[in-house]
């Protein structure tokens, strides 16, 4: 069965078919473009997260010296305190005056931390009038006693700044082989214990 339509109707039908095809094509393109945009927006935060995770953490370098067991330069994290630096340096020595430093102070990059030694009185007190029975607080019992090179044991010698376990043993061996110290300056005869270390401890020792 054949349909003989006028030419005008044929053109109208062809136009409708063409419009339908174009409309379907535009709709399909919009769906593809929208899906691609959503995929990009999801992947972008993941990339940013990886960049943040891989960023290097800041490091603080400090120099710890004085009345600590291991003087040197140590790495800390931002927000760490002075007490953290002292712990890294092996802790304070028995003669350390921790009351003279603020252990809660935040450390700074490039900071030099000096842990002082407790003030030690000599044989003569420094109280008013120069009396030997008067000290800084009115009594010599408030001062830290000096370490006797001829009678101190290894632990007492190790408490001195710059004197580690090896040097303490060397001092005791020196006493055994050469006899008691006649002068505190003889301490510089101990191997690897030179003048600079002696200057730091000479006010803390006697014979």
C-alpha cells in the first residue's frame, strides 16, 4: 500500500525527524559532559590530600650544653619544650641547677640551651663579713659540696660536667697507678680531659 503525500507534508515529516535526531544527540552530549565534570570534581580533593600528606614536617634544631649527660645538637618538633631538649641530651647531671631554667619554655630553631651547674662554695664562705660559717643562704649546708678527686667514686665523678663514665674510670685508675692527686690541675693529665674541660669543673672539685 503506497501513500502519496504532497511534497509539503513530506518535507514537514523529514524536518520533524531531523529535529528529533538532533534533540536526542544534544541530550546524550549533555549527560556525557555532566558525568565527566562530576568525575573531575571528585578526583581533585584526593590529589590535594596527597599533596598535603607528602609535605615535609618542619624541624627545630637546638644546641644543648652545660650540666647534661650528652651535649650536642638535637632535632625537635615545633611546640616541644626545653624539658624535651634536656631529655634528648640524656637528662640533667646531679649537679645541674634545673631551678635556674624554665623547663616549660617552648624551644626555638637555632636556640642554645645552657643548663647551669649549682653554685658551689669554696672552703671560705662568702656571707657578710667573710665568715667561713656563712654562705649564700646563711649556712654552708645550702651549698653543693665539692667532689674530692681522691675519695669520690665513679658515680660522683660522672656527675661532673664533661666527665663521662670512661673519664670517671680513668680518674680512679690514675689514683691506683700514680697515687692520690696532689693538685687539682693534675686532672688535665687524664686522657681526653684537656684545659677547656678542666676550667668548667675546677670550681667543683678539691683534694
